[in-house]
């Protein structure tokens, strides 16, 4: 179970980094070279999702959504330097709780 959470976290940060490289290129007017590591990061994202121990892709993606939300708030703080407010934090907490229910509920 812990490995699943680690892979979901890795996938989230890889996807955010990959998408951010395009954001930096288009919105922040950085060099198109930023896209190269972004594409590599998006490949890492896809690979990491396949490592989650879940028999169904849909459940993996649903659980990933919650982890992605929380990871985006960490990215907001550490990379963009903006502190999440209490509503961001509450939403992230609820999303992670939902992800854990989807992924780890007894079936």
C-alpha cells in the first residue's frame, strides 16, 4: 500500500513538472528547450501510474486525482512560492482522503 502512494506521488510530481515546462514555455515565455525535460517527465508520469498495485486502471486514476490535488498544492508552495490558504489545505486533505478510500477500501 505504501508503494502505491509513493508511485502516485511520483506520478503527480512528474506530471506537474512536465506540464509546468509547457506553462513556462508558453505563459512565462521561456525557451522552447523547456519542453524537452517536460516530455521526459510526462513519460515518467505514465510509467509511475502503471506501477500502482491496483487491478483496474480507473481506480488508479481516481486515486491519483486526490494525490494530484495535494501535490499541486505542494508545487504551488515550493516552486511558485505561494502559500496555500486554509481552503486549499482543506480541499487537499479531502481529496487525499477520497483517494485513500478508492485505493485501499476492502473489496
